[in-house]
């Protein structure tokens, strides 16, 4: 039969093996979590880079004469000399204007 010393050594070996396997499994889970976090951060970084690139393109566009004219037309409703402004009214707008004038 097995001696007490041999049983204790086998039990100790099994305990050490179980601890090593559980620690290894814990580390694998931790690595997976870190890789997932890295993936999310890389996606956020890509979005930020894309938005920075878009902003740089907008800045370079608005530095040009064409960009300045576009901004003046769009935001400030300005027109260039010699241009005519044509206002189109829809039936809905006309009825709202008439209702406001009656009040």
C-alpha cells in the first residue's frame, strides 16, 4: 500500500497543480479582458482621428476664398454684389404668415 509520505506528496502535487491551473486560467481571462479593452480604445482612437481629419479639412476649406464665401452665404445669408435673391414661398408658409398677421 501507499505510505503516508507518498499520499501527502501526491496530495501536495495535486494542490499545487490545481493552484497553477486556476492561476493560469485567471491570467488568460485577464488577458482577454485587456485585449477587449484595447479593441474598444482603438475604435475610439480611430473615431477621434477621423473627426480630427474632418476638422482639419474643414479648417483648410474655410481658409480659402471659396470657403469664406460659403460660410458667409450659409450662416449670415449674405450675397455677392450683382446677385439676386429669389424667395420661394410654400402654401404652408403663406397660411402661417396670414394667421400671424390676423392676430
